[in-house]
C-alpha cells in the first residue's frame, strides 16, 4: 500500500498526509521542494509538479493509490486530467479526487466547472474514484482577522446561506476513503461524497456569531461584489479575483447547501458529528488573543 498525495504541503493535503501516516500507511508526498517540506516521520518526499509530465510519471510508478488535489490555478484542468491520464497509464485503480460542492451546477464559476470537467472524465471512463465535494472551508475565514478585530465580517457570502465545512473533517473523510480503497482486494466502484457543515450561515448570522465569540459588536460588511473584486485584485491575479466574485454571486442566488441527509451521512463516515463553525471561531479567537 503506497499512497501518493498531491498538494501535500497545503491546508488539506498536509492533514491527509498526517492522517495517513498516523494510520501506518506508506505515504509519498508530492512536492516541488522536497528539501523544504516539513513532513511526518516515515513519509517519503517526492519531487514533482503536475505540469511536469516526466516527474509525474516517475512519481506514479512508485504507488498504487492516489489522492488528487489541485490548487486553484489557471491550468488546473490540464493538471488534473493529465495526472488522471498518467495514473491510468500506470495502472492505478485506487483514487480519491478532491472536487467541490455544486461543481455540477455552478457552470459559470471557472474553478467549479473545471473540477466538474474532471468529474466528467471520471464518470465517462468509469474510473475507480471517490469524488469528494466539500463546501466552502471554515478556515478561509482565518484571513478575516484584521477586519473582525475592527468590528466587521468582510466576506460577502450573501443572505441565502452556506454550510461551511471544517478542513479537518474533509481530511478525515479523505483518509478513510483512501485507506478503504487501498485495502480493498479489488478496485471499488466510483462514488461521490458531499461534505458540508451542520449549520447554514448567512452574512448577518456570521456577524452575530462573531459578536458573541469576540464579545464586541460585529457588523456584516454587505454584499458589494464589485468592491470585493476590486480589493482582491490588489492581492491576487485579476482572473482569480473574478473567479471568487463569480462564486460569491452564486452564493447570493443559490447558497451552498447540503442535501437533507448530508449531516447524518457525514456523521456516520466520520464517527462523530461534523465540526461546527462556532467552535472553529471560538478556537480562532483564543489563538488571536494568545498571539
């Protein structure tokens, strides 16, 4: 059982590496800079880049199971489909792919419809893959620290509601899916798992929640997406800022919600209820105060 984890030093990938290592799995962590990677004991750092085909061929020859996670980059689809094709070439029949909730409906959001393109390849070729579709990450809100401490919740998530998910729950489900596939005597059927949090949160609800956590009035900054795009374009590529704007526009219309039995299903998969946003926020507030 040798498992290759792409995105191994990122937010979710690093948790997946840690979880697999804790279970005694043989983990190969793909990274552009093996010498700089901080990995658990026993994990093998593998130099590679999903835009570099020879390095990916070499990395995939060493394993029988793949966790495929792509960063949101301009050539994400090329990287993902190329890596899946190389995995087929290498005879890998145990794969977990990290997609996104609503990938099949947010057709006008580039990084959503890109992931759905990858899902279409998986479905059309009937590849033995677990597709994980997580909702918006709670941990994204850690970047709102300065605004929150100044009394403002600044992410324009809208008024319909989103079921934010904790990245630790995503990683736990990914680890379980990888081990289930890796340990199966034959390749398992294709499946899709939606991963959501237990609470439906709007912009106003989040401001109220943070008011309680921080013990001071917090207001919602509102739904001005043009202003949000302009701000984000100053700190990231303009295409990425616009991609985020398009995602948030869909939040305003459709929200980002799980199916009626999603929380019950996830509780069974995790062995515990999905983590709540309030607990995440309370932990973050304590860390900010300690720091």
